[in-house]
């Protein structure tokens, strides 16, 4: 099928239909079709015939009505709600207000991220940011991440935002690719006039998390109202929350569950012990990465030499003498954002308006972490810059010929020395991200045929740049050379043994003792890899809208349009970043581009009006065809059919079906393997010569594990993986296809004035979803399935082990997996009550209940279905509710809001394991076996209770001279509920930085703010 010919035919057909529509329009009587709002994309517009339907509002981007009167569920967050939130982050405000939204990236869940710090994104239905299209004034804009089409909401000046509309349900027919879950549309100010200045400041009473926001906005008409100008500028500073600013973060957690004793355990000085037999003061989770080093360490972290401030010691116990490396964790990373924008609209003639808007944003985020902890067995990836061949280089043991070795250590061993040391002298590992974003668009819009038809044509351009520095990593190749030291010919000077290394500037390194690494040696070891990213987007769009004909129930409005878009991205990296050899992920340089040509049509058909059992019946439909340059993507077609039926006044049924498609982005298709870390558990944990646990038969087939067992008949394998899990694109990816069904009812009963209620069911299935297969599933499919173990098993080919049997890499490739499915329902309630002289009350509540969330893929044993609903590890709660009650009286506005999340399990896998243990124990007890445990403990951190958070805000508005002054203050998380204890480490599915879960606010806790706003 020739996609280009098809596209040309579609364009020609659309032009013919438009020409016929023009001819018809000349014969029509005057039709009331409101003009689209300036600088927004097309809409099918409907004249409001009756006063009772005036709640329907047209905002100029598609069929737009409030949540209670549109076929596709729509939620609107007003400017007032944004102000009452008292939060600087727009993404956090949206998540607080809309239960169907969740936070993808923020400064409380990207602490360990390399590229994610400083980005704030959201996603609908937990389907991911790539399936949630974020628009500005109905327009696509350039992405803020090369990992996907992520628009960071922090790049938009806060004062520029008039309101936010969220369309839930497939919207690709209306907006194109990436709208499978729905659309978040940021609508900017349209006609606001005057000068405004706002300052907001806040902090947490426990310390940290300081925030400061400054807004300056100005809008005015000019040239006798023919033009409109608006300017907005925002500076937002969000401070860090450090480890020592929350008591919970100091608790050392290394949780496990003893399957024989059936008790909860934690690490201690004397090894893992049942928690019931110890106190929290006994808990330990420490590292042998000391500033002075640990040498000739014994098994289990016991025995060997080590240095403290008193010098060399010889009685090493890791859980007693080690360092709590989590002290460098940040509960929230700091970031500074400056954004500014202005827009101009000007009526060139009575029928033609020109418009222009430009937005600029600069975001800086610096995340300071622990100094690099290196040891003799750590592996780094190296890529030959000429041949492209990959190899792994291991930090070497210290040769016995090294002159720096103390005699006590030398006398205690006859082999090269094992070591572990944190490189304090090199400095703290620091991720420094700076991002710049420019978005601009301009065009003309006007009307034809005496105002019966509207048209719009525009061009948009966006450019995003990110400069990333990773400071104070270790060059392992240089470290190997520096450890191989010798005396020079003079017998006193110590030098690197390799003459080529000396010629390259090698400086020998002394690892023995605190501060023993000289400044010159630290310079030789230090690596500061960099990544430069650039993303560009160029787009053209044109449309025409009007009424093509009239049915007995009313006119049929239609919009026809075409769009062209080209996306380009380029990744440039330093040599050490691209070719490896350093203690940091490899990120290869690559470049790519993709373009798309699209045509679309939308229409609304009034079928019945004012007849028995049909106060109104309207059908809405849209179609979009897209031709992508990527050769593996067929002509994409997205379409939608919606129906609204109002049998009697105040009650409406709505139904919607949408076929949505998403094309893979540039990174998903073209990216080479790039480093990343993700948690996984080695199924071979605990394998011995005779162990019978799942997968252990195949584990013993691994050459490395088999050799260890052969060398020691009592050998027990202990999982000590690093979690290294690089990501890679896939040139064979195809588009994914989503089918969305929504069915709902809205009610505004006349017997309860000002009450509105909407209940909507949704069912979304994404076929051929572009997904990674979970690391644990890859491991399970390799070792514990009916498929053969070895090279013939594609899952085994994604796993690499070192000479100690440890997994050093699980490759995460993208595939069009079988299916991604989610079902549930939403409930929205709004009620206003007039208190007379005492003011008015407004109550609003939104609820989302998830019935199903699952992923199906083809494994070695056929289709495998994984359930993620109600699992903290996946962040998908069964129920989420947001509610608020506001009181307004004269100049006062007071609001109380709550956010509720239902109870949840840590991971379904852990629940299944525990249930299997219980069943086995019951059998043992029934048989009166010695292995029976009479009072088995329920695993800790497996079941988490429900969570509710309360916020309070108040504002007072007064006038001073010629200005209006609003004073406001509030408390978020009034009762300081930081959520359940989510352990930082151990055998759990979801770990929490500082023992706080990011789903519960990440440990921020109570936040107090105040501010003022002046309007002239």
C-alpha cells in the first residue's frame, strides 16, 4: 500500500468537500458559529440555542463543554483552584485535583534519576506520559525529554495559565498520536488586562523544602482594541529536603522475611535477626565503602582490615563499622526554574486576525550524591571507538608489589588484595542538569462567507536543549593503571608501572587510609562525562470550520484540516560517556528524525431535539489519518464516535468509542543501548548443589555458578546484583493501537438546585503496546519456564553474569507486547449552595476506581498476564478521591480539601509467595512436622492501609489606592501524614527514599505557605 498516494488522495478529497461546503454556505441563511479563540486549533462549534445549555463553553480546540455535558469525559481545573492549591508545581496541583492523573516525574521521585531531575510530567490512567498528550492552547509543543514525548509543566509560566482541561479517553482522532489515554490542555490567558505581581513563599516546619515563587504578568489592549498583548514571567525556586531533615530517613532498613522461622528480619551487627527479638536501634544497613577503605574483607562482611580516623584496624564488621551511605539521599532534589512568555493578537482587518506567541524556559537542577564507592570486582562497559566491539573491564585487585600496602596487610595474605573504598577525595558524585526550552507559533485566522466559516493557518517551532554534567565519577581504566604501582629506579619515588600510562600522565594512587589519595591522583581518577541533547519540532497546521448543512434538529458543524510535523533530536556525548570505562552509564551519541503528514475531519450531528424521550440526541465523530516517515509504520487511522442523549431535562447519557494509535518516538525506534539501573531479584538467590527452589535446576547450568559449586560443595549463592539494566530501542517497532470505550450518565436534577453528578465507565485496551518486559519476568522466563534454558531462549540472551555468577546486566529492549488493559469508573460531583448574607459554599469531589490494570505478553509458556492493580510497586491504587469544600463571602475565600488513596499491597508477587508459604506451613502443622511454625508473622511492608491528606487555604482581597491586593496563606498536609513506612532497602517490591513512599508525597509532610498578589 502506497501511503503517500493515499495521503494525497485524502487531501484532495478533503479539498473537494470543503469547496462544496463553501458553495453550500453561500446559499445559507446566517448561521451562528462562534469564531475560534485566537491562536488555538480547530473546533466544531455549536450555537447554544437555549439558555439552559449556556454552561457549554467553547474554548477553540475541539468539541469543548464542561464535564457534565460532553460525550468524552472532560475535567476542568480553574484558575481559582490553581491559586487555592498554594503549590508551585502545576503537575502536582493537577495530580492533587484529578484522581485519574498521576505524577510521572517530579523532584520527589527522580532522586536516583540521571536525566529526569528538573522535569515535572503527568500521565492519565497510569498509562504513561507517552500516552498522555500535553498541549498548550490546543497545540503540540516540543518535548522536554529525549526518552519520550514528555512536556514538562514547569516550562510554562504560572501566570500564563488561565485553566487546564483534561480529556480522559482516547483522543488521537482529534489530536493525533500520543493521546491514547487522553489530553492535558494548558489554556493560556486570552483577554486579561492590567499589571499583576505575586509572591509566594513556604517551607516545611521540620526543615527543608523551602519554596519561593515570583510572578509578573501584564495584559493590555492597544490600537483602539484591535490588538492584545500579554506578558508573563515566573521564577520558581524549590529547595531540597536532605536526609538529616527527617527522622525517619535515619532508620537503617535491610528488610527480609525468614521463610523457615516465618518472622520479619532486619540486618544487625550479628546478621539478620527476627525484628521481634531486637529493637530498632539494632537495625543496620551499612556499606563497606569507607573513606579509608576496607581490605582483605571476609565473607558476609566480617573480618579484614579497615581504616578509621584512628588508623588501621583489623577486626572489620560491616554492620558495626560501615557507613550508612543513605545519608546522601535527598528526599527532594532542588531546582530553579525561570520561564517567560508573551503573546500578541492583532486584527489586521475586520475578518483576519494575526497571532504570535513565544515561550522561554530555563530549568536548573543539581543533585549531589555520595562519593563513588568502588571495589576490586566492579565492572564497567567499554566500547571500542573503532570496531564498536563491547567488553567489560573490572577494577583490579591491588598487586602485592604495590609499595603503598602496609606490612600488616601484606603479612596477612599471599594473593592480590581485595578492597573497597569510597573515593571521598575525588568528590561527591553530582548530576548537573540545565534545560532551555523555546516554543513559538504564529499564524492567521479569519472568517469567510459573512462569518459563516472560520479558517486558521499557522506554523509552530520548538527547540529544547539539555546540558548534563556528571561530576566526580571514576575512570576505571585509569584506576587500574594507578593501582599497578612500583618504585622508580631511585628506590623512593612511587610511579605507575606501565610506561605508556606514565606517558599519559598516570599518577599512582594510595587507597590505604582516610585522605590518602593525593590531589594529583584524584585528578587522574576523576571523570566528568557530559551529555548534550537537542530536540527540534517544526509544525504546520491549517483548517476550516463551519456548518455544511442543516438537519431537522439543527445545523451540522464540521471542521476539515491538515497538519505536518517534523521532529528531530540529536544526542552528543563526551568520549568517556560514549565509550565507557567510567563508573557511569554509557549513553551513545545518536541522531534521528521523523515526520508525519496528517489530515483530519470532525463533525457533530444533532439527530433529535425536543421530542418525547429525547430532549436532545447528538452524535459526534472525528477521523484522522497519519502518514509517518518511519517505514515500519503503516498508514495510521484514528477515529471516534460519540453519542449524547438527554431523555429529559437535567439527565444525559453519553457514550464514546475511540480507536487511537501511537507511533513509536525517535528514541524508541533508533536508540542504541544506554545505561540505566532498575531493581530486580536474581532467581538464583540461595542456589546450592541440592536446592530445589523454582529455577534452581537451570541456575546450576550457568558455567560460573556451576564452577563455584564444584569448588565448594557447601557453596550458597547470594544475590548481590547492581540493578544495571540498560535500555535499547527497536527499529522493528510498529504503532500501538488503543480501543477506548466510555459510557456514562450526567445528572443535574431540578429538585436539587446547583447539583451536578457524573458517573463514567471506561475500558481501554492497547494492542501491540510498546513496552519493556519487567526484569523479574525476563529472569523468570529464562530460568523458570517450559522453554529451554540457554541461547535458544531469547530471555536468557538478555541476561549477563560475571565470573562470580552475579547478574551484571539485564537488557531492557522495547517490544510491541501483547496487550495493555485497564478498566474502571469515575465519579464527579459538584454542588453550590447559597448561604445568603453568609456567602456561598461550593463542594467538589472526584473519584476514580480501577477495576483492572494488566499487561499480557507472549512468554515461553504461552500468554502471560501480569496484574498491576492495587500494587504500590506499580503505583496503581484501587480508589483515589479528591474533594474540596470552599466558602466565599465578600472578600474572603476559604477552602478545605482532601486527597484519599485506598489500601494497597507492596507487590502481588510477594503476596503470592507469602500465601504459598502459609499453605506449606499449614500442611507441615497438619502433619505435626518439626518445621511447623505455630504463630507465623505476616510479612512487614506487604500490606499498606489507606491514606488521607488534608489541605487548608484562605485568602482575603482588599483595595489599596488604585490597586487590588489579595493576601493568602495555607497549610498543605495539615496533619503531617507522611504515609506509611516504606523501607529504603531489602526484599520488598517498592523501596522508599528515606523510608518514604513517593506515592505519599515522598516525605515532604506539612507545608506552610503565604503570599500576596497585587493587581493594578
